[in-house]
C-alpha cells in the first residue's frame, strides 16, 4: 500500500515551506533518513529526510511551490508492502464497469472539485501567491483546463471565488447533455464531435461535466495522475451518460503535462531572453517574511525619526584600552556592547521607549525587562537575534552572546526563540557606511535606534572646528505611543552615556 509523507514542521511553529529542490525523482529507491527535499522556511533552508525505506511513487509539488505544513509531499511504495493500486489488467469487462458506475458516481462528484492537481505555468503560480489565491479553487480557462493569469486575477477580483465556477462562465465541455440541446434538430447525442463547437475546439479541452461514468480502476488512475475525471473528454456515450476509459484518462494527463512543460520552457526562455537587461528573483522565504513585517510596521505605526550625533572620543579611548584584554579572554570587543548598555540605561529612564501598544485592549504595555534585538544582515536577508535581559549582563557577556547569535543568524542555524521577545532594537547600518537613515520599527515594539558610521568628523568646540570621533543616531518611534519630546530626551540620555562611558560602570 502506498504511504503518504506529509511536510513536517521543519521549524518550530512554521506554517509553510517552499520546495527549493527535490533531491530524489519518482521511481528512485530511498533509504530511511535519506534527504528527499530541500525546504526553505521563513528563517532557514533545511533538508527533509525520508521516514521510510522504499521507492518514490509520486512527488506532489513542483520546485518553487509553497506547501502548507501537513500537506502530502511524497507518496512512497514502502518495502515489504504490495503496491495495491498498480495499473489493473486492461481486459476489465464493461459489465463490471457498469455495476461500479452507480456506487462511485457520488464519490466522484464529491471529489471532483479541488482534489485534482492544478495545472498552471510558474508565472501564474507566482501571481496566485502574490494575490493570496488558492489555485485549487480556480477553474482554468486555458487549453486542457490550465489556469491562466486572467483566471487568477478574476478570482482575486471576485474575492477568491473562481469565476469559472460561477453561472456566468459556460462549462468547457466536449460532452453535452441531451437535455441541454433542446433546440437542436440533430439526433440527441451526449457526445459532441471534437471541433463541433467553440468550447470543444481544443482536442484536450476540459470537459467540465457534472457526472462521469468510469470503472473504479479508471478513477484510481485519474486520482494518481492528479486528473479530475469530469474534465476528461468522454470515450463513448452510454445510456446513463458519458463514459471515460483509462486510456482517455492517460491521454488527457499526458496532454496536460506536455502543456505544463511547454509553459515552463516558455517562461524560462523568456527569462533567458530578458536576462541581459533584468533578472527575476523569487520573492519568498526570509525575504517575503521581512517584507510583510516591514509593511505591517510602516502601515500600522506612524513613524517619526529623530536624528542626533554623539561625540564619542572617550568611548573610543575606552574601547582601545580594553581591546587587548578582551582578546586575551578570547573575544573581539566592538562598540555595540557599550551601546547596548547605554540604550538600556536610557530605556530605564524613559520606559515608553521600551513598550508595546496593545491595540485590542487599548493599553500601552511597559516592559520592565530589557531584551535588545540586534539587526543582522545575512545572505538570506535581515534577521534580529535578541539579547535577553541585557540589563543583567556585563559588557563582555553581551559581546560574547552577540558573537554567538550573529554567527548563528548568518549560518541560518538560529532558533525562532532566539529571535523572539525583543523589546527594543538596534540596527547598525553604519557598519556598511552612511550617517543617517529612517529605521523601520521592529513591530510591535515602539522604537528602534539606527547607528551610523562611527568615524572622525568636524566638530565645533570653543569656537574652533576640531576632528572628533562621532556616532550619528537615528531614532524612529511609534508616534501613537511616544511623543517627539520623549524621543529627544531618550536620545540625550543615550548620548550622555556614550560620551561619558565611565557612567556605564554604574549600570
């Protein structure tokens, strides 16, 4: 008996994953724990191992598809178990077919919608994901029932309901009901000739019947091939309606797969042609998660950004003095641990910067703990590991914890828990270059501090212009919770600690 393998929760709390690559093909023999696919979640790419020894019978998704956790991704023929659904003998008698028609008609009708594989080119699948449309709910108007871009857009405009399933859309049927053709003088036939009408112009056009007669074995083959049997052009007409043979099912499935392959080749060819001037990169995984969170933050919290500059000559001197000591202890001392301590000191004095707005209960939640997120640029995109209870840790402890978390983030081995629970975030765009920016708040936090490049700049001092080590600061706040005056006071406090680092010894 074939055994279905469902996509497991490859992260902790992950809802879906993208099939980045299949590591096996249909027909391959696999061993237990052998990786069968690479799946990307919103934080990492992981290999999914086979739980069985056996043979890959069917891969249910294409590379690039986003699959909800719990959906079947592979069907295995497990060793030691018979493949009971193997192709039946071709000499099955019509009498047996007829006996089975009645008992299977209801089941087929119930399964005819949404249970079959959807056929759509990659560009259409991408559009469906962008518009949040379930392709399984869309009826295709293209050749062989393929779903077109127009079908997806129509479904989006109709609120996700497929226009093709509505009454306004005539079914594309190669078989017409006798009773539907009341005005025709032609002999009453349930089987129309291919090409006799516009709807049947395509040899493999989806029939879209409501009822189909077929043997159980034929229905099983259709299910295996992901074909809706009501869409298969009828082989013959019997007393109770259109009859579909196994050969017709296989011919229809082959035509659909050929059309799908042609679409894929066309899209790839188009990408290759346009590659000289532009390139398309899938908007998925970590990148998509970042985008959603940024948009939610920007369009939910009214941002205001306060800019300032700290003169940090004294901090630079302290760091230079302590660097050899840190190296002897086995870690590299950067400015960031000092800045974390200065920020925590500022948050203690201005608690609304360390808060969250509970919109549902209309309350501002002031956090009496200090979990500081550090934005890290990785090859996969921005990640924010969190230093928990930073107020209880020394500068060396913060430095070592930061090093470990940043390394994990860049290797994409960081856990979800290590990136959750932040109360305030620091982002150091100055490490790359630049002075000021408008950081996007790590929602639902209410503030974020951006750091520009720490370097020598001209500073007016006692009527003279002198070179000083300076650190540009860009503080974005949620103006629903924090007023501009409070933001400026917080920035002043942070500057005071950075410009007088000995004060950090008291924190």
